[in-house]
């Protein structure tokens, strides 16, 4: 809630003079009004109840006196008849009722009106009973028969006087009851009038406190919808509705200010959106250039040229850092004098201000005043440059290089431009690191493939040549002994060895020249089986089941090499008439190469005595994350089963 000073200030500002300022809450006001109304109602209802109780108590007293009058006559009757035991009970009950009338009984309720006249008559009745009636009854009971009739006649006269006094008290009570009944009717009529008046008063107060301010707010909202921003709602109280009025007036003032400055803000927002669009365009173009650059040098040069064009730089260079030696090496440059290029070929990190920027890998743009010689003698200043921008090229808080833009005149870089430059430098750092990783992966793949080639050449060709060398020595010995039969056998072995070496070389050349497109593995397998059948005479077949996404090219190439190696083993060792390749696609790829040849002893392979081809296959399977299994029984052929996981399966793992 605003303070009273704030309320007075608002009252002075607004053109309304009939405000009733109050610091009460709206709930407090409504509770006060309702409480006052209920209090008056409770008082009226209480008076009505009091009068009702008076009427009820007086009515009960009248009934009790009436019963006392009847009981008086009954006592006279019992006395005359001589029923003394019943007479004692009636006298005791008469006295109890008389005492109850005098003292009152709130449980019934029964009590006499608070009147001196009533209580005086009641006291006379009690006194007359005790002083006259009871002694007369006692004298009659103790008198002899001759005097009894005279005493009873005298008792009857006294009893009539006593009953007359009771009737007088009843008349007084009836007059009091009539008065109470009139008062009760008056109170009921007054309560009805009070209810009607209270309802109208309550409605009026609610209208003043709640409805009128809300109507005022509604009218203000309608005028505001009609674009009348000069409207103000009067604040008549400092309660919650007063808060709404203050808030509404503040909102209208703010909307009026916004409406008045809308055109200017639209222009500013348009300029801001255009600036953001230019930034996004620059980021997109830079990302596209970095992604499509053929090599690292072209990528860095294109990046530098784009920065120079974007910020109207007169020259620029990009240096790559060697943190092991603490040096910065000039990699690409544009628009720089030859003397500056020569001087900046290799700089130590920390040797100048740019070196300090490169030495501390923080993604912050630095703008250097080249004419300031307080710390360094800048060579760029001698070449006519007035300002130099130093932009660290980072990747994961690791310094990869430094990009410099040179300006003839002093330059100011806005904060938004600094942020864009930092983002561009991060993109360049990611591209440089990605290029290095790709180059390293290519080198690793080439090295691995060379190792496999070297192993195959050593295990196949070298062993064949060693065998031929041994056969040549045996041939020389046979010639020296003039053993024509041995010479013929050695020549035949040499001829067979040369033929096998030739086939191995040709097979290796076929393997090395095999290339598989992303979705053409089946075609290449069919072509391989066709060549195998034409070269060996062994019947082949390709069987395919299921559907799945194609394997990546690297995996397809390795699968093709493995299948070719398995077929090579069939050619060399199986003595088979049929070779089948079965491809099953599903959650993973399964390739089965089986023949109907002589088979092999699987237990011998499991003990580590596998041949050259099997070791090469297992090495290739490990490279693609697959598994290979060999099933065979001597005399029943061999089955090589290769399992290759798909991309989705590897992601789940």
C-alpha cells in the first residue's frame, strides 16, 4: 500500500476534489459496515426475545395462579368431606406452587413481571394463606361435630375473599402481558423497518465503497480502449480499489508514453533486428565458408578476408600458435606491407601486446592503440596503422591462434560487435580443430591400411618368395647331382609357387582397388562372386533377407574386404564346389560365407593356430566394431558368420 504522503501527492495531481482518503483496507471497511448492521440487528432481536420471555413467564404465572384457585376450592371440598390424607397432599402442593410463583422457574420459564404492584399482591396472597386460611383449616380439623358446620361456613367466606385476591393478581398479570405483547409487536415492526432500512443503507455503502470505484475503472478502460490515453480514474480511498486506481493510472500513463514514442521505438527495433539479421547472416556465411573450404590455409584466408570486408579493415593476418615452443607463426595475411610480414613471421608469445593476448586464452576482443608507446614499440605503427584488433582463436579454453585486423585510423568496436567477433573466432577455432582431427583420422586410417597391406604382403608374397627361394636352391642341388627326376619335380613346384604368387598378387590388387558407394554393397558383393566363380570355377550364389538402413561407406568397404578374404580361403584350402554369401538385415547386419568343402578343425583355430586369412579378417572386424564366428566340421564345409551393428544399435549401446 502506498503511504499517506503518496496519497496526498496523488490527490494533489488528480483533478478530483471529493476524495475520501482512508488507510483502511477494503475488507476492514466491509467488515465494519456489516458489523454495525449486525449489532443493531442483534440488539433488536435481543429485545424481542426479552419481551417474548416476559410474555411466556407471565403466561405461565397466570396458569399457575389459575390452578391455585381451583386447588383452593378442592381443599375446601376435601375439608368438608373429611379426607384428611388427601387434604394434606393438596395443601403441600398448593404451598409448593405458591412458592414457585414467588421465586420463579427459568426452566419453564415461569416468573412474575418486575413490578412492585405484582409482588405486593403476591405477598398479600402468601400472608393471607399463612395467617388466615391455614389456621382456619387447622381449627376445622380439630373442632367437634357440633361446631364443624359453622366453622366450614366461615371458611367458605374467607376462601371466597382469598380467591378474589388471586383473581385480582391474575388481572394485573394479564394487563402486564398485554403491555408486553404491544411492546413485542412494536419491536417486530421496528425490526422489519430496520431490516429494510439496513438493506438500503448497506447497498448504498457498498455502492460507494465498491461499485462506484469499479464502474469508474470500467469507464476508464472503455475510454482507454478508444485510445483516449488522457483518462484518469479518481482515487477515492487508499484501499485495494485505490491501489487498482493508482495502478490503472500508472498503466495508462505508461501506455500513453509508449504510444507517443511508438514510431521511434519501431525504428529502433527495426535497426536492432537488422543488426541481428546481419550478425546471423555473417555467422551463417562464415560457417558455410569454414565448412566448404578445401584445406586449412584456404579456410583461414577466407575467414580473414570476410572479417576485413565486414569491419573495413586495411589489413589482416592470422597466426597459429605453438604452445610447446611458445611461438606464434604467421599463417595467412592480407593487405600488409612486406616489411611487416617479414617481421611478424615468427613471434614469441608475450613478445608484444598481441603475444600477451595469445598467451592468455580468454575469448576477449582487444583493440590496441598503435600510437601508444607506453609499453611497446609497435611495428604496425611504423607501417602507418593507427589501431590493431587482436582476436584470440580458442577451442575449449586452448589457444589455437590469433587473428589481427589493422586500421589506418583509430577505431571503436561496439559491445555487440565484440560479441560477434568472439563468436566468429570460436567458430574458426572449432573448424581448425576439426580440420586437424580429420587429418589425424585420415592419417591413422592410412597407416592402419598400410599395416594391413604390409602384413598381407609379408604373410602371402614374402612367404611364397621364401618358398621359391628354397625350391631354387633344391633345383641347383639337383642339377649339380644330374638328378633329372628331382629337377623336374622342383621345376613343377617352382611353377606352381609362381602361379600361386601371381594369383595372390592379383587378388590383393583387386582388394585394394575395391570401392563401395553408400548404398551399393550388394552390387559389389554380386560382382565379387561373379569374378570369383569365373576365376576358380566354384559355383556361387548371393541370398538376401530383410531391410535396413545402409551401412556407412567405411563399414561397407571392410565388409567387402572380409568377404573377399573368406572367399580367398575357400579358393586356397576348401576344395569346394559351392560358395554362398547370405545377407540378413534387421536390428543388425549378418553376413554368412559358407562352402561345401573339406572343412577345418575349429578347436585348432580356438587354440590360436588360425591361418593368415583369419587373423586379417579378425583385425578388420575389430575396426568396424563387429564380431566374427567360424563354424565347421571336417568333411562338412565351413561357415564364416560376420555380425555388424547398425548406427541405431550402436547409439543404444
